[in-house]
C-alpha cells in the first residue's frame, strides 16, 4: 500500500474478542478449514457510502487491543440478508493478513473511514519463528512513537 491514491478510502475496525495477531490468524485458519473458502467476510450493519473509493484499493485495518496492527485488502461488498430480513453489508477480504506499523486508536463502535495518508505503513514480512510482541508492549511503544 506504499502509494496513496486520492480516489481510495480505507476502513478501520475494532477486532473484538481477539487479543493478538496470532489469535486472529488462528481464528481465520479455523474458518478457512470449516468453510473451505480462503477469503474472509466481515458482516456489518452499515453499507459504506464511499463504496467506489473503498473498492479502489481500500483495506480494512484491524485494531487489536487499542492499536492498529494489521490490514486486509477489501475485495468486494456482498449484500447479506439475515433471518430477520435486515440487509447488511458483507465486507469480503483478501486472505492475506498484512502487518502494519502499530498506530494507537481509541475505542469506537462500528467502523470508521481511514484516509490513505493517515493509514499506517505496511511492515516487512515477519520471519518465520519471530515471536510476536505482547499487545501491551506494542501499544506502549506505539504510544511513545517508537513503533
């Protein structure tokens, strides 16, 4: 995501119930095994009004324990109608979870738009076997601007 496109917008979303990137990866791997589908889908109540910009190279940035830590590219938006008859938005995401430079984010509900110029940069691919830093340490280092 190195270059920013002025016609692109991203989303940022709290990753509820997950404490670490490793937990998110494990949950996603389990879902892939259960469904046989590589891409993942996050269902939300609101449909993004800036749909065209989101689908023009946008990503969903995940906030874990108060820190943006990863993103997934948005592939498409699917209409999902539940048993209650309510129309919801299924944000279909690319399978790869891309780690980004940690950025502190206050709690919020739902999702928010994130301008490309405000999005944290991607980190180099993690080497196999590199331990994940504890979320509290990541948050503190991001808070003081070291990460």
